[in-house]
C-alpha cells in the first residue's frame, strides 16, 4: 500500500526521459546545431524556426553562463532578483510554518486519538484534504479577480494571525 505513492513519481520520471533539452540552454552552452535540431522538432513552421533561433542566439550571445555558485553570487548581487528570492522564500517558509501539511499528514491519527473508529477516521481524512482542495480553487479565483499582491498580503496576514 505504501509503495502506491511511488507510481505517480515513476510515471513522471518516465515522461521526463522523453523531454527534449531547451534550445536556449543548448545555445547558451555553444551547442547551436543541436539547439536548431530540437527547435525543428518542436516547431512546424520553418520560417519561424529560423527567426526564433536567431533571437535565441542573439539573446544568449551577450549573457555569460556560469556554474551554480557563480549564478548564485550573481543573483545575490542583483537587487531586484535578490528581493524576489527573499520574498519568495519567505512566502514558502510561512506556508510551511503554518502547519497545514502536518495536519493533513497526521489527520488519521488525530481522528483516532479523538475517539473515532479506524474506519471512520480513514474516511474523515478526506475532510481536511477536501477543504485544502476547495481553498486552492478559491485562491485561484481570488488571484484572477484581485491580483497576486492583495491575495498574498491577505493570506500572509492570516498565516501570521494579524
């Protein structure tokens, strides 16, 4: 039963094996011919392929690509990118810090401890999961209607209990 959770992950890995490399990534590393071949497989219109490949080559010619450490240093030195990284990491921290994953993960045990039978507890596990799912849909609609920033501020205020 526990091994069933590996099936979606294994299917995703199998699907990723057939994914082509990015033409932009290939061109940035000097593999222009391979990038053209990948782009040819991805696009049907030959004229647009050539235009797009020229744009990719022009965009990657000026940019220096380095290793992971060099890129991290470059991110740390770029003000607006550093700000986005800190804000994004902070949002993820507060999302995990609020503890909903722990509630969802241990909900079966919590229901059994609360006095429900095992059969009932198994079915009640669906309650926090369903609420989480429905709240995600509400969040998507709210972001579409009011934008990311107001929804983010409202949800952050809820996480901090302001």
